[in-house]
C-alpha cells in the first residue's frame, strides 16, 4: 500500500457490463510511472483472484502526473475531477463479479506500492439463480478521502451531506470500509460451492430495482447500511412476489439516502431536518420516517446498538432449532458455540415493543448471543417465511462470513474462525432458498460461470 499521495486511483463507474469501456483516473505524487492491473476476486482454487487485464499492457508502463485534492463544496462533497488516464475494456467473456483495479508504481521512491479501487461487472441479460448485492453506497458513506465523509470522526471536517464516487477510496482512513473484511469471505464461499451467481452494486439496484425479480435468491453482502427508497421498495416487492432474501451482514437498510448525478453522488442529511416535504422521502433513519419503516419489517431483525464499545463474541446454537432441515448433518448440538463471529454491530429481535409489533414475522432463531448492557437487544440469526412463500434469512452479524471461509492473505479478516458445521448450515440454507421457487422461475445458465 502506498503512503501519502504517492499513487491514488478511482473508476468512473461503480458497475459495468461486458463490452463497456471504464474510465480510470490515476494520480501520482511526485510524477512517476505506473501499471494498471485488473483482477477478478473469487475462489479460484483458494488463490482468491485471477488477473484479467493490464493497461496499457502487462509489459508497459504509463507516466503518471500529480493531481490536486479539491476543496469541498457547500454540502461537504469532494469531487476529484481528474482526467481519465486509462480506459479498460470490459471483455465479453468477463464473468460477473468483483473486479479489483490496482495502480502499481514502477518508478519513484515508492516503486512497488499500489492503490486500489473496484468495479462490479454485472450481467442483466442473464437470469442467474443467485444475485449478490454489493454495498458500495456504504463504502462511499465511510470514505474520508479529502477529509470529508457522511460521518463526524476525529481528523475529518464536518459531516458532509453529499459524497461523490468521483474520488479515490481512503480504505484505511478514519472509518474506512471496503469489501475485503466481510464480503470477500462470503464471495469465496459462494463460488467455492459453485452456485449460479451474478453480482451488482446497490447503485445498480437503485437504478433498476426490478432486476431483483430475475433471481430466486438475492444475497445482501457485508455492511449494507445506506439504502435508497427505491431499493427498499424493490426489495419488499421482490419478497412479496416470492424472491428469497439473505442478509449476510448486519445494520442493513438503516439510513435512507437519495442517489444523484446518475448514481455518482450519495445524498443524506441523516436527519429529519432534511427539507424534503415528503415525510417518507427524508434522508434519515428508515425507522424515523412517518410512518416508520422498521428494518425488521423486511429483514426480520434490526440493528439495536446504542454505543459501540461492547466486544465481538460468540454465537450459541438455539436448541429449539436443532430439528430444522437447515440443521441437518451439521453436527450442531445444544452446547455448540461459534467463536468470534458476532460483530460489534449486530442485529437482534427488537427490544422496543413498538418496533417488534410492527415487524410481524414469526421467526425461527438459529443462533443467539446475549449482550445486555446498553444494547437494546442481543444478536440473533433468524429466518421467516413471507406470505408469498419467500424465505428471508438474516445472519445478524458482519463477521458471520468469517465462519464460512478463511483467506489467510486477507488482512481485514479475522482468522481461525471457520466452522465446518456452519459451512454445512449455510449450504443447507442457500440450497433450500435456491430450491424454493413460488414463481416457478427457471434461471438461464450463464456463459463462463465455471471459469470462476
């Protein structure tokens, strides 16, 4: 990783289709030569990635130049506005997934150091059985590049009301979040098991919420905290038409945002002081709207934290769930504990009776952690069946995926927590949801799926 501003990079698109051209923007301080290399993240026999392209070529370098960090506008938004330095063609054969773009310095005092960004290659013409939604809105909300994010954090300027995708990610800056910690282990687990899967960002879901209806199962990856009204409406419609849902992190669908500039800007006042006169359109917590849209109404459980100083911990198996088909052949017993996979932010059955009565689902609880203290709730992994017949699963924890896959080279992951019983549980769960098809939808096989 480069230090200072030695090399920085951002992409001109969050998502792309095969055949698209993606503009890439690179800055080097001081001027230096670099090479842009593109990888697809996945299982790949445990290696974790496959190189798919170089720009301008794998044996060529490009001369980089310094670019400025512009000041924020009146909303705190920072738009880098750098020129396009590279153009990457998304090849027709590229399989849907996470594509990492790495700018590597080949000259100067930090030669060998690099900076990264991501593009999600999606495939709307293919009807995969499983769709994974990638939480790029949340990456951007926490992105502090240039000194501003949607948060008031030490070392940053005042909280912005708008943040732009047209800037690099400060992955390791104050509050920085990206895909490696909670998303990559899930992606590796899914692709290792060979399920028919495609990917799109939540920016794409906002633009085309009807795309959720193309799939039997929609999986929400990682920490997907920032949702638009169109996303929430799209997920509820999908569930009500029989699409199965799996929320594999926690604290999802928490803040309502608006997407602007054709998906390149995330806007949120994070307050009911938002001047939008529509009480359901204000960019505040979904649960603060009039009428409230409690997250548990969709997910079954919801974030209950008041402070963030409790410790991660263990899930315990709920004995009453042991006879459930999802528990078959797992080896779980009433005394089984799953160490280290309950994250600091976790979701629970609401302790607030108003919220609990508004959710209205009959839950099966598989795993539980008693937290108490200043947390209004605990941590739970649950399932409910919607009136449409759709199955909705929620893991209740960002770190749940750490029990499914351990990639030793991943610096953002807790290691040594993989549980074979939990892997079997999720195999049972995903297989059950992929078989459950109230709409009798027949997915079409995607060209190139076996190459992951």
